[in-house]
């Protein structure tokens, strides 16, 4: 339920920005920022209840960090290889 209300608040913020500015990309970016801020705000508010369950949080964070490092390495290797390939064509 919290996820849906957070999504609804972010969508309403994006709709308000769109109605004021009439720029869809600006409204979508604003909605995304509001959504992320609300998620972290709710996480901070519920930090007291998470204090006794850190083991439930550590492993998912560890795996997400590991996936981020692997994807970062793959993407930088691909970008370097692509840059070398385009440099050899010139």
C-alpha cells in the first residue's frame, strides 16, 4: 500500500508540473525525483523499525552493490572497446 501511495503522490506532482509548464519531459523528471525522495524519506522514517532487522537489509544491498560493480565494469569495457574501434576506422 505504501508503494502505491508513493507512486500516486509522485504522479500527482508530475501532473501538477505538466499542467503548469506543459513540458512532458520536465514533468516526468520531476515525478521521478519526487518518487525517489519520497522512497528515501519513508525509509528514514521507518529506520527505527529496521534497526533490529539489519540482517534482512545487508544481503540485498550487498548483491545490488556487486551487480552494480559488475555492470559498471562491463559498460566501461564496452565503451573503451567501442572507442578504440571507432578510432581505428579514422
